[in-house]
């Protein structure tokens, strides 16, 4: 059986029209489509969308894998953040003489942020962050009371905290009011939500 010969092409203005196909050319024996359109035999897309036939049926892409964190490092980071922010919060209270609610929010949020970013999405970390925030706000308030007492008594704040800790806690209990406990709650909530958001 022989190959069909393509119809003769016009030779005017085409220097290659009169040549015969060369051996070894995989396209030499193919028949040219009618009208010179190489896409004439293809099915036309519906609705004017040229990609309608090639789309996958409505599958959503797979969600990204959950971020893996290091639980132990998350705990260490939260403890370090609690110690640092407790000192800063105490210095703010000692310097101003007032408890500042935004500072308690910052204490809690930084503890939660450290735990969530490094520890990942472990469900224990937000709870642990809230507990550490309660401790950090309390220690910060004690440091602030000691700094205020140091200004009034002439004894250093370190000496008050180490040698006269009972006096510092007694002074804290006397000055504690509704706002003091509200700051505990605000700091714990900020730590919990900060750890949740940072783990995403």
C-alpha cells in the first residue's frame, strides 16, 4: 500500500513548494488538512472558553500540611518570654507607679507568640501560655511593688525581693484591687489567643 500524495500546493512565492519530502522526515508523509488549517480536525471549545476541554473537574487544591513545631522548645521559649516580660512589666510599674493594662496584654501576647511560633500547633501550648502569663503578670507586679518600695525606703529592690519578700507580698495584697485581677485575666487571654494565632 502506498502513501497518499498531498495535493499540490501553489508554487508562486514559495521556494519550497516544488520540493519532494526528504527521507527521515517524520512529517513528510502526513496529509495536509483541508483549507490549510492544521487545527481543522479538532473539536471546538464550548462557550468560547479555549480551555474548557482541558480543565480538571472542580477539585480544590490540597490544604498545606500543618506546621510542625518543637513542643519542648516552645515551652522553653514561653518560659524565657515569661521571665523577660515579667521583668519589663515590673520595671514599667516601678517607673510609673501604676499598673498598665496594655502592658499586661503585651506580656501575655509575647508569651503566647513565643510558644506558638516555636512550639507549633500543639493544643497544650495555649493553655500553658495562659498559665505562664498569670505567673509573669504576678511576678511583674511584685517587681513593681519592690521598686516602688525601694524608692520609698532607700533599700534596693533586689534586697526587698530576696530578704523581705514577705513585706513585698503583703504590700501587693494591700494594693490589689479589681483591676489587678482583671489584668491577670487579660494577660492570660492574650497569651492563649497569641499562641493559637502564632501556630497557624
